[in-house]
């Protein structure tokens, strides 16, 4: 299983203003634009910034998403077998399946597969 960091969440006060800054000032492209899923970056194959218009992240939530090169539930089972603690089991959403795990210090990470 190959684990790769894909997105980092950045909390913003105004999504419209943030979009303008990241695209017009920094020259990044809008890569995904859904109701609560606006990501910007250089291209689809690189790291993306997930712009979140909301209060600060929940305690422990790093806002970092890892992608795996297999199905989410398969990666979940393999990591759980290795002793990785999960806070959210594989859950299907309209945008895909995700789960969440924590490191030894309680920092929470998102995991999403194919």
C-alpha cells in the first residue's frame, strides 16, 4: 500500500476572498469545487490546499488527507491490523469513502482510497 499526502486544510474567513487570493494572486488553479470542497493547487497530481470556510478545525484534526492506491476499506483493514487507531471507520459520502486515524499524540488524519 502506498500512502501519499494529498490535501492540507486551511481555515479561511471568507471562501470567495480566499479563492480570489489563491488563484489570482498566487496563480493556483481551482481543482475541485463542490459545496464544501474547494481545493486549489498547481495540478491534479500534486499537493492541494483544501480551503475551508468555517471555525477552526476540531481539536486534534490536522486537516491533512492521505490518499492510498487501493480501496479505502482495504487500507483501513491493513492499517488497523498494524495497530493504527481509527476515530472514524470507512464512511461513504457523495464525494467518496473516507476514514480517519490518529497518531500516538492524538493528531487526526483523513484517509481516502480509490
